[in-house]
C-alpha cells in the first residue's frame, strides 16, 4: 500500500497518471524487469497486490485509510543504498523498504 501511495503521490494523486510516472525512465527499478504491456501475473499473490492497490486508490481518491508512506515521494529496498537518499528525510521503514521525502 505504501509503495502505491508513493506512486500516486508522484502522479499528483491522479490514478490516470500513475503508469506514466512509474514507467518514466529511471524512476522505479522494478519496471525494467517487467516491460510495459507484458502479461499480468496471476494467483493469490496477484490478488493480494490488487487489494493493496485498491487500498492505495481509496486513500488517494477518497481519503480513506492511513498514509502508510507518511508523505514519502521516494522509496527503496533495504538491499541497496542509493545515492539519491542524501538530503532526503527518512519518514518510514516498512518491512524491507525505506520511505523518504
């Protein structure tokens, strides 16, 4: 949900602009692994991801639920130490991800 909130915030909280934001070159590393237009996953993990997306959309469109990302506009996995975190404020740590603004 927090990752979805970051993507929505960067898209101006407008779901119509999320794909354009996440597929903008160099913005979200995971989009390099799954090219735009490739088949969607399936199964229980995909159903869980859809539910998380619905929760993030409810937050962005109707103010329903908490801001898990705490105002973040950037995030990364704990397995990397990106240079771009310098000068940003760490606002949340959720499982294996760090969120910044």
